[in-house]
C-alpha cells in the first residue's frame, strides 16, 4: 500500500524544525516519520501530543521521562502510561489519571454511552475476545488443555486485527516449559495482528518486556503475603509469590516438619 502524501513529505522534511512543528500540530502521528532530533524537541513533542495523545510513543526516551509530556498524554489516553520511563512509574497521580480515564471511558464507550470527560480518544476495538467458556462445567468430558486449545482455535484462525484479547492462566495443566512455549506462540500471534489485550499468567518468561508488551505485577501488602490489589509495572518475580503461597497454606519449613513429626 503506497504511503500517504503527508508521510512522504514528512520524510522529505524530517529535519526541518518549522515544517515538523506545523505538521505534527495538525496530525500528531506524523512525528513517527520525523528526524530523531525532532522527536527530542520538547515543543514539537507537546504539539504532537496535544493533537494526538498517542504520539507519546514516538517521542525520545528523554522526553518519555518528562512528567508534563507524559501526563498530557496519559490524562487523555490512559493506556499510553506504558510508554513512561522508570522515573515516573511510581507517580501515583500519573498512574491514577491513566487508570481512571481508561477504565471509565472504555466501559461507557463500549456501551455507546457518553464518557465522563470533556473529550476522549477511544480505541475502536473491533471485538473483545476471550478463551473463557460461556458456562463453567466439570462434566465437559475433555481435559482442561484440550478445552483451552479448542476455544483458542477459532480465535487464531481468523484475523482479529484491532481486537481486545483477554487471556487468563492459559495452559496451567501443562508443564511450565510447555506452557511457556505455547503461551509465547499465542502472544506472538495476537501481537502480529495488532491486537491489544491482557494476558494473566504464572509463567514468568511470558512477562518479559519487549516492544508492544509490558509486565504488570499485583503487589503484596507490608506483611509480604496479603494481596494489596495494587498493580505496578515491574518485572515479575516468582520468589515473591512463592513465599506468599507457602505462608498462606502453612507450608513453611517448620510447619512441614511439625506435620510429619520430624525432629532435628
């Protein structure tokens, strides 16, 4: 498919500051085709984001650490919080601005209702996909892995570009190694088809951050075993949750010794 004239002209004038500033003010996404020094220009970045908050994706790493720039994007389109640099990830006001905006807007917009803001840019998800069955039943006659693969098959045989995909603890009955390989194939498929989504998993290798994918972790409270329901962007840690489960189910070393009557 040939490039649009606006894209071609931006490539040709990628290092012309005045040209870039004027045009990203009209169409923020054109920043993607500007020169690297333009993407690191604060005035140009703000102009692009004020036109299209999703243009945060194209600004330099230095400016992704600029709170004003990130806030101006996240407060309008909450999901762009994933582009923020580490120095901003513990900014509660910034995080809540993004979560509140995204959750309320997507929920109401999906129902065709007015959204609670002055203006909004809502991703047009073609559909919402999930591998969950309509009814929970223990009498299906199939193993859990077979059921999951059966439900995934139609989802991965069609081109669902632009869909929102919800995946929860896939392949839990398979060995961790196998679950990691199969889970990666599922992720690669939907990401290659420009889908958005959430994949909840116990397989740590699947949570490794890369282009288009970020790791979000459910935090623990100060006692280190009670779930706090606070979601934070950071690498997953198996040890943290292992300790939580061991404590929860009374399986510490001393407790297990007491159960089996072991003496030192």
